[in-house]
């Protein structure tokens, strides 16, 4: 047990046990972490649902509204040019963050959910026909299931599912077997939001490409935790959400290889996605504008760029090492708790700890922890088929971000002891 639990926030001398990463300094950037809940210091263990935001993200967005706000791509006036520059610089920043070849491979969307729907509505519309197949996995979030299911229903195609083992790892031999000549797309999550499993995307892409199938990657949970290189992964599409990676809600991006973006029909019709319009014919704009109809979320893009700066500043590498330390500490601690069963024990795992405790309903666990100031998530986590795979209606889930510490795990353990007392 780590000593001096209450309030890392108030103790500048307490740092992470992992050398180099100054978690104290990092926590200072997140004003909300100073909140108290029912008189107790907030212990935020729900970052997989949404992460907290550093001050600089709020500052960047208010600076945009205070000093630069105008509509983009339209006006010749000074402010419109400033706003366009801010918005397009954000695109360049995302491209660098993902190591895309070019910024025009980055499309701004509302988040990962919209990115999946965009690909289903455009790529899917053009490429998937009757009898074709879309291959997903048993650990997908509903947002990487339902749009493909809707597409398959509409097209008379079939949704296939790669199974997982009891540790929550993909069975790659099964995946290989399931990819066939009719597979038009493999859609897979980089990191599971329930199990924390990190999937071997590079290997999956090689396997799929060898059989001619492109790969869509749901990176919602990976972007805040892993350095991402879409060229090294060689994936065809990669989706991320700003709010999961210290940025604002309502903004995210879809990366698509230029060849696909050129070949795909547009998503929505409207302003900005056109080169010319007459009542007889519309000539569409080039990517990325072709996929961005209407006034975009400019301040959101600026906020997302500031969040990327934050992640780069705290150094992705040391952040990963720190989070892994807290994860390993948490897994070791929770595995000793009587009656607790960990769900998701993959060897390659990121900062998500799902569990059940005897037959206590996860909602009861969450409610009792909440009274202790501890925020966790309970329920099916938008992954009902995965819950079915483990024969569970729900789990409790503690999820980590760069600002969490071993002290948060100690607080969770103390909270679980309270749960145990109530249900004794
Ligand atoms: N995929 C995964 C793995 C997720 O965890 C989430 C969010 N919980 C999503 C997709 C959907 O992301 P968003 O709600 O930001 O669109």
C-alpha cells in the first residue's frame, strides 16, 4: 500500500514511482481533479468513458472564440482566414500525431461513432454487396458493430465475428480462417474499452491484406494510451475521439488512405463538400472537404489540437510507462481481493480493469464507491455481445489515464472493502 494517500494534489513532493514522469505536475493541469465529491477527494477512474481536460484545452478553445472566431473556408476577411488557419493547423497536428502521409487524409467528424458510420455509409455503400462479408470481433463497442450490422442488413451481406479466448484475446487463427474472398472489410478495435486488450493491429492488417481485405481500426481507446503510426500499421482507416484523449467532446477524426478517400462517395451533402453546384449536377470537392459538409466544429478541432500538444508534451512514451505501472499495481492489488474476478487478463493490456465481485450487482458497487468520491463505470459498457461471451450482464470498470496514481488504486481497494462490509 502506498503511504500518504490523501491528496497527491496537495503534495508536490509525491511523484510517480516510475522515473521521469512527473504525475504531480501533470495533475496540476487538470483543475477538475481538485474537486471533492460528498466531502471526499475525487478519485476519477472513468477515463475510458471520457477523460478529464487539461486547462490548456479550455484555454485554446476560449482563445479561439475570443480572438479568432469566424466561419472557415468562406470569407476573405482577416478573422475568417485566422479561423481557417487554426482549423487546418489542427488537421496537420492530427496528421502528425497519427503519422499520416498527408493532412488531407484526416477528416474531422464528431467522434469515433461518426467515423464508423461515415465509412459504412461511403466505403460500405460502394464496396459491399449481396453475399459479401464484414468481419468484426467479439470485443467490439456497439459503435463498431451496429453500423456494420445495418449496412449488412441493407445490402444482404453477412456480419462475421472473430471469437476471443477466456483472457479476452482475439483468436487470430480463427480470424485468419474467417477472412475469405467475400470479406470486404475487417473492422477491429485497437484497445478494448472493457477488457483493456491491446490487439496486434499490424499482424491483423498483414493477414487481411494478404487476402485482399482492407482494415478499419477503432482507435477510440488507443489514442490516449499508445503512440499511433498509421503508416507502420498500414491500416486503411483509423478512428479517434477527441474527448477520450484529453480533448473536447463533439470532435474526432477519421484517417483514411488517400486511395480509398478518392474512391469513396461523399458522406453528407451540403456546403463545403462541393466544387460547383447546379440543379442538374454537383461536382464534389476533394478529400477531406468532400466528407465535411457544413460548418465544422472549429473550436473542437482547436481543442483537440491542444490536447495533442498536451499528450506530446508529457511524452507519450513516459505516459505509457507510468500508466502501465499503475495498471500492474491495480491488477495485482485487485486480484488479491476476496471474491473478486478480473474480466480481461490479456498479456498485452492497457489501463482498463473490469471486474465482478461475488454476486454483488456492479451498480451497487458503483453507487457505494461514488459515496467515497470514487468514480468508476458499471454496466455493459456498450458491449453487450462481449458481456454475453463472459456470461455476465454487467461489470464494474476502473479505467486509467495519465493523471491516475497508485493512490487511486489504494482508494479503490479501501472503497471495495466498504462494499464488502455493506454486503456482509
Ligand atoms: N469504440 C470504443 C472502443 C469506445 O470505447 C468508444 C467510446 N466508449 C467508442 C468506440 C465510441 O466513441 P464516441 O462515443 O466518442 O463516438
